[in-house]
């Protein structure tokens, strides 16, 4: 871990994205080429973790809306919900940490920041859960450690109910690496 200051902020043109490399080509390409376009088109909102001292993007995640089909939810949960065709949710569409910052708790920091923002978003537009799409078994295990549950029809798509998120101890800055982590 490091004692350098970090800042979490919405992606902007001044962020240096060119050097970002997480080891997954699709996630790198998204940040380099697509994230700004998606933001301008209101398709997603990318948030970046900036290493203030280095001026580099240490990691990022995106938030957007999502619809959950009731048949994809576990039976006990689906039975408690109204008979709607779909339920609103918040999607953490992408989450990645630059290789230079792997193993320092930044993935957890990014996820906790996304979860911290979600209840406020839900109060404004309505969302019953946060959804993630894991890229592989390791990513799925990462999300499951934080209480995410698999959808019935997609083994790498998981959700965490908003009611569960509201009960988490997420007040203040999310836990993560040492050093200053401020929200921009």
C-alpha cells in the first residue's frame, strides 16, 4: 500500500488515460477509446481513481442503469416483488485497476465507492440492486466476497440488493489503501 494521495472523480478530458493498462485488453481499450464517448452520450458515467502525485489513472469503474428480469432472480426473492416485467438497477459495467496498482486494495476501494454512490442514485431514480458482470471466476469470487449473489440465468452476472447496501457500514470514505482518498 502507499501513502500517496488519491482522488476519486468523474472522468474528464484532463485525465491521462493513455498509460492505463490493467491486463485485460477490452477494459484498457474501453478507457482509452470509449469511456469519454459513452459519458458524452449519457450511456454510462465513468469514475477514475487518480494517483495525484503521478497524475495517472490507477483504476476506474462505470455506472449506468440496468433492468433485471424477474425470472433471473432467486425464487424466494422474486416471490416477494411485484409482478413487473423488469426491475430497475444500477450496473457497475466495468471495474479495472492498472497493473502498477494491483494488490494494493484499489479494486475494493473502487467497488466500495460505487456502492457508496448507489443509495443516493436509487433515491433519485429508483433502483432495487447493484449489478455487476464478472469477467472470469476470479472476478466473480471477488464480488461474492462482498455479498453479491449470482443471477439464475447468467453465472457471471451478480447482484447486491439496495436494502443490503443501505445496511453496510459505508459512511465516510470507503475503506481501501492507506493514503488520502477523496471524492471529486
